[in-house]
């Protein structure tokens, strides 16, 4: 009997490829640049994808498709509705990169607080004059505001509270009052209340119609002029034009972003011209450890579905009802 075919669209750690090739006929497109995804998917039983779009049209062209696996957490590049209509589970790897993203957030917080990126650039360019120009602030005693207490938000909050001695205020309307009480963090009843209190605001939520542009001109006006904003979740949570104005006019102290509306971000983005802005190219979860976990988790989820088991992390579990 012919083995099922699985397509992997972009680079993943070899550990995941080894698992998939053990069970299936694996088509690894990065190794086969002449293979076009639109054609390969027609014979696929499973797809492993990172950022490549999986559209309704692509799903419709794949009569054998049984599972779509996302290498990561955000699945906005996959038409989940189209997959659900075909009763195809869409799975993610939610536990794989929480530690890496949380540590990246801490790195950005420290760089913002201590003006590390500006000091580094000035020293290398011969612009350094006075140490006083790079005077920073301590994290100890400051207030962290976490929007979204999922895996990443909870990890950031725990590290900041126990490691840096920060206070934590959190906003998560999806968390029950009982569960929230167990965290021990101060609950913000509105995002406005959090923004007014926090010294460092960290966004840890997915991109949805409700969260798109959740931080705009109005929300930025609620923040303290000494506060900082960090987003490693998804581009589109922040109105980039409004953020540029707030930073350029000194209405907040600084911001750091790993994700943009248009990626990869280009030098023409005005945010990149600001000294009080730090950018990284969507790499918060790209550590060796996280990439290996994401690859193996992705492969194991595909194996589960194609061998008749129920996956652990389906975003559309209704397909099994």
C-alpha cells in the first residue's frame, strides 16, 4: 500500500523531518526549489507550514488532505473556516516556543530600559560623547502590564515578578475570576486601566477581529510618558502610524516590536528611523531549542491524525464532533 504524502513548505528542524520521513512520503519543498506548493498539495494528505499561506483555494485543490499543521502558534495564514468545512483539523505547536518568546521579551525590556541598542550604535559609529546620555532605569519596583495571560504572558509575568521584583497587573477577559485569583497578579478590569498603570506593557494575544489595532492613538494616550510597549505576538495589534507619532513626539518612552503588519519589514517603515524604537525580524521564538520542539511537535501531530488518533492541539476541535 502506498504511503501517505506529507508536504513541508519551509525550513523546520531536521528532528521533525526525521519523524515524518519514518512514516510518510515526505516532500520537503526547501530541498526541492522546483516543486510548487500549489501543485504538490494536490497529492498531499498532510501539510506542515510556517508562514506560507494555506488558502481556501489550496485546500479545495487537495482532495486527500487530512491535516494542516502550523509550525508555531498563530494560524492567521491558514483558512481555518475552509479547513473546518472539509472536516480537516488545523493543529499548532502551542507549548514549543513559550520560553523562547518570553526570554526575547525580557531582552527587549532590558534593551529599552538601558538604551543598549542606541549606546551600541553610537559607540560603533563614533557618536559617543557622554555616558549620561544613556542613563537607564531599573526593572525592580516597576510595574509590568501583561495583556493576555496565556502560556507566553504567564511565563513573562512569572519571570518579571520572581526574577526582577516587578509588580504585575494583567488584563485577560477570557480568564475566569477564579483562575485569575490563583495567579496572584493584580487584575485590570479594562485595558485602559492597565495602560495607565504599567511601566512596561507586553502584548501576548493572537490577532483576531477584536484585537486588530487594539493599541491605537487613544490607547497610547493612556500610557505614561515614561512607559514602554513591547509586541512579539502578531503585527496588526498596534496601529503602526499611531505608534510612530507617539514615539516621535515623546508621548511614551519607547517601544520594541518583533512583528509588523508587513513582513519582512523594510527600511522605509518610519518606525525604524527612531532611536527609541527597537525592531527584530519575527525571531522571538527562533531559538535552537524552540525550533526543535516546534518541528517535533508538528510532526507528531501530523502522525497522530494520519494514523487515526486525535491530535492534542487542534484549533478547530469541532471537526471531530
